[in-house]
C-alpha cells in the first residue's frame, strides 16, 4: 500500500485524488497460487477530473497503479485518514446557535397558529402550552381572554392572568367530595386505575378522613391479590384506623364481603392495577362491579404520566364506567395542564387531588381555581405544602366529605405505597 501511494504521488503530485483501492490477485491458475496486490485508482486533481467523476461516478478509463505484492493480512487494511477535529469551543457555539434557531422556529410556528391573537397574549399562550395544556385548549383560553378584555387590559399581565384563571376554573369540571348518603345500606365507592398510580394509599387517606373527621363507620374491601404485599399494606392501614378489611377473589366473594359489612356507613373498594391494554382483566373487574354495583367509581390517574398514556387509560376504563377522576402525585408533576386535558377527554369531574404520602393528609378536593393556579404557575405543590404567590387566586379549603367533629383514634403513621409518592 505504501509503495503504491508513493507511486501515485510521484506520477500525479501530492494533490492527487485517490478514487478507489482494492486487493487483486496476480498470476496463478484459476485464482490459485496467485499473489495479492493492492490496486489504486487515482486522478491528478479535482479540477482535472472528467465530468462523470465530478458528478459522483468513476470513469471507465481510469489509470490504475499496481503496487508490488504485499502480505495478504495487510492488503485489506484501509488507509487511515488524518482528519483534524474541530475545537470544543467551536462545537459548543454551533450547538448553542442551533438550539437558539430551533427555539425561534418553534415560537414562530406557535405564533403562526394564532394569527388573530394580539402579541401581548403570545407569552401567556406559550406558558399554557409549556405547562402541558393542549394547544387547542390553550388557543381557546387565549381567544376568550382577547374577547373579554379591553385593549388596555391586554397589556396588563395581571389582568390577563386573572381572566385566564377564571376561564380555566370554568373549564375544569371539578366536583364535590364524596357525600355519604345513608339509606340503610352502605355507600359503596370503588377506585380503579392503572398500576402504580397510588390507589391503595388514596384509599387509606379517604378511609382515615371518613373515620377521624366525619365519625363514619368505614369498611375496606380489596381485590388486589396480584401485587406483592398489597393485601398486607392495606391490612396495616386498616389495623391503624381500626376498620374491618375483607379480601375478595371472585365476584361472589365480593358480594359476600359487602353483606358482612351491612352495618357500615361507607365501603371503599381497592382494586388491582389493570393495564389499559389488558382487556381480559378489565372484563374481570367489570364482573366484580356487576356483583355489587358501586354507587361511585373513581378513576385514579397519576399527574406524572405522559398524556398519551393517560388518554389510553381513560379510553379503556371508560368501558367500566367512570363517575369522577382522582389525580395523584401532584408534588412530582412537571406540568398540570394534563389534568384539564384528561378531564375534557373523560367527560368526568375531578373529585380529589393528592400530593404526598402522608395519611390522612396530602389530599384535598380538586377545586377549579386551585388547579387553575397550578396551571398558570401561581403556586407550587411540595409534599402537601403549597408555596403560593400572594397575587394568585386563593385555593378552596381542603375537605373530604361532610365536616364533622373528629373522634379520637389511634395515631396514623405514614405507610407509603411501595415507596412511591401519591
């Protein structure tokens, strides 16, 4: 190879262009006994190349220089090119410029989708979208603000945020807490949802509030026999709260468990997490509910999930029947707009939100103006403690059910669900 390259340089100079290299066999009979050689196809300079080669082809008549025989193990070794790498600082500058260009392009694309919106509202629209509000809903909110505010008010960020907060609160179909209705039979409430969203811990929070704050007689039923230690976890909660717990492994056992708790005011049913793609298990869950006919079914969703996953869960679980929605893990969420988007898809009201693992705390009624404040970035949720902007809309007082004087119970310790925040 080295000898052939030297021959190329001698004949065509150091500006010669290497077009192709290959290993060929010279001599021998029918390919046997020959000696390997390196063949190089070269040209004098780029300007001197024929037209077909300048277009990317190789001319039929190319001058080839055959080197002296070389060892076969070295014949196939490609020549190493000495390419100078760009400086790290130059790469950083190029990446930064590219990032800035992409950001400008995204902003211009969003602006082009809202040709009738004044420039004063583009920043508010971007805030909504960045907080995971669907673009069509963000556009609707901004357009409503444009119609209802004067030209002078549109230039005042506080006025625009106030209008957006009011519109968001009106769009959020929030509901009241669970109202236990006594008709001589227990009021049955079931929680359903995908795996890992915090159903068991939410059940414990609701049960503790009914017992400790409303003086209600509560019963617990679980059909979650799939997850490791799921029954033991709820059993621990039940012992601390001092409420009965039944385990049902079939629709008939579910019906019997409800009969054993006929003296209870409210029965809370904890279900196993079902994957939204597992139609068989969803049908099994429907059979359990057909046996006892719950008064309310709450779909539990995690605010940390991607909207596509949440949409699939809503679509699948809608076949069972969803009365209201509970959103968990608000303290871990990146954006809160998914709450609005999912409630629009589910056509159901929001009942509760949770933001931590503490039982019976870290749960409150999903008030519309509270969620609106979160979407607009007016306050942050950290493990049940809110850091609120003093100019933000005031949240509705947290409540679970009808308020009654609390009765003394055993101290309830935190028992997080598999170590995950709720």
